[in-house]
């Protein structure tokens, strides 16, 4: 007791005469509270808003024998003057996890934790200005900083589970490492704020994922708004009610961000005819470009494979990488399997021979951009259970089935456009840029070199996204007029432009 009294008296003395505090042992709450008064005193004049927010926050007003959270609990003791402000510690998710253990564990297991890693896995990321993708937080990084920095994958030679660099990357950033503050904003940290769907609109908005607009134009969002946004547990769900049931911070969806699934072994075996008697290959081979224009219905996918026997060998090799099992309630006819494979191929996730690439490991396996049947079925089942709290089971099944069919239709149209552009490259009408590994490459985004490939990029990130997300979020206008309709237009434009380019190429060769 005497020792603590001496430390406290010494602390007060230093506060009055030098402004510095040195603790010999772990400080008591009373000692920290004394120091905290100086934090409040200085920052009230410098950052009054932050101080007010904190003092009115739940953490500053804890009770029932729990000591309030003070400034130094998150920012440490080192910063003691205006000159040494860089010594103030910037919190991380682990700082919050000292009290919120379960929430931190759930965050680390969820898709939000992979947001920074996912951003860096995109080839287009590495060509943008620093302010867009890194320190400035003015573009991709502004939302993706909810992800953990320092996750290392295939680019660092790690082929299995992601590893953590022990804070090396985080040390390069003074701000943006907290993660939790993306939803529980500084310095109020109110649970009620994080439960409001408007907090999601900071990121889930606009070009490639307008979930906020979709929600607000759906019956769910309209009722939530009519009822003055007070119905956290009311008669209509919020984003958090469906995607964070019971406050679970994992936040995963079955279809994922891009509405892709990993093909199963049985999917591909059926596609290449291993479950039936194979037909003889034709004596005369058709060019890839000509075939691309012929593929318009399910029966023709077999014709494509018959005319390119190498595909059978390539897809047979692919089988060894694929999971077993089935996607419950989701149609998986061979044409759709092949369409999805073409999308993965055009994204550089599968190579020209449909074999997994480095991107497959980085984006699909480590970045979890697509799911296998076990995880897909589990997450999908949980979501259906949530829907059934308000809707009849049959209604829910029909809603999911209809939305699945919309993805299938969108993939069929998208695959036509991909094959047309692939054909231009295969037949030498388009030349692969020197610094590209794949062509076409959907992940080059707006750096694509031709108008026809810019249209492919828009289908991937805008039209197709809005089609499938609008369907599942019950936003009819977004699904159709912002998604399906411009997708169809874009595909028609690509096919027409491909035809024009072929004609011009043939005339030039005469």
C-alpha cells in the first residue's frame, strides 16, 4: 500500500511540475485515472470532438464494478507531450480483443479479415497510385482496410494457409490498422451504431456492390425506413440481422463476392463424358474462334469438347484439384460448370489448359473468393433458417432457386462474351500485351487495352454483380435494369464488335 501511495504521489508531483509519468509497476486504475486527466485536459483544446465522443461512449461509462476504459488503455503511456505524439500507440483489433475475445476470433475467421489481402491479390491494384490503394485510403484501401494487414500467401512463397508477418506491414501504417472502427467508429464505439444498416453503406455501395441501394429499394429496407430506423429487432431485417446473426462477426455468404463456386469432381467428370461412352473426335479440327460463335446452348458444350480433344485431357487433370460432394439445391448442368470455368479462366485463376494458377491459390484458396460444397451448403443453410423466421419454407426455397437461376443465366451470357474475346486472341486478331500473363484478363479491370475488353470488365464488376446481388436482396429494379439489361446489351456489343474485327482481319489478309 505504501509503495502504491508513493507512486501516486510521485505521479501527481510529475503531473504538476514536469508533465511526465513513470510507473515502476503495473499502474492501478486510480493511477491511470490521474494520468488520463491530463489526456483529457490537453485534447479537449486540440480535439474536443474526440474527447466528447469518448466521454459519452459506453466504454467510458462502464459500471457494475468494471473500470471504465481510459485513453491510455488503448493509446499507452509513452505519449506525454505535444512533441512526442508519435509515441501514442494506435490500437489494433487485438487491442479490442483484450476484452472482446469472441468477436475478435470471429472477425479473424471471416471474410472482412481478408479484405486487405484480397485487394492486394488483384493485379490491377499494383498499378494504382499510392493514395488509392495504400496510405491515402481514398479508393480501394478506404474500405479494404477493414482487412488485416500482414497476411502472407502465395506471393511470399506460402502455398498453404495464410501466415502473419508479426506486424511488419502494419508498422508501415500509422493509421488504418484498427479494423473494428470500420463499424464501431471512433471514439464512441457504440453497439447501436454498428447495428444500424447505414454503417454498412460506407463500403457496400456504388459501382460493384451496391447492397445498400438494393436493401433500401427492397421491401426490407423500405419498412425499416418507414418505421424510423428503430426496429433493430423489428418486423424487417437489417444487414446485420441476416449477415451477423446474434452478433456473430464472421460475416460470410455462400456465393461470396463474385457468385462463384468451385466445381466438384463429379461436375467435371460429367462435363468430359467420363460417365458415358465417349464419342470419336472429328477428323477435321475447328478453330477456337469459330467454335466460340457456335456455343449457344447446353448441347453445344459437348460439341466444343469433342472438337478440342486437348480439353478432355486438361479437364481430366483438373479433377484431382477439385472437392467431392454436391451443392444442395443448386442446378449444376455441364454447361453452367463450363461457363463458370471460362469465367475463372478469363480471370487468370485457371490457365489456358484449365489448370489452377498462382491466382487460384491466392484468390480462391487463400482469399476464399469461391467456396466448395461443404462450406457453401453450411452457410446457405444458415441463411435459409434466418429467412424462415419470417417467411414460409417454400417461399424461401423458391426465392433462392430463382436467384440461382439468375446467376446461371448471367453466367451463360458472360461466357458467350468471354469466348468471343478468347477467340480473337486464339486466332491472332488481338495480341496479348507484353506485360500480361493471361489474355483476356478480367482482373486488369480498367487497364484493359481494348474497348471490347473494357466491356468484359464492366460485365464482371458491375452488371453481373448487380444482377445476382439484386436478385438475392430482392431489389427488382437493380437486378433487372441495373444488372441484367445492361449485361445483355454489353454481350451483344461484344459479339457484334468481335464479328466486325474478324471481318476486318479477314479483309486485311486478302
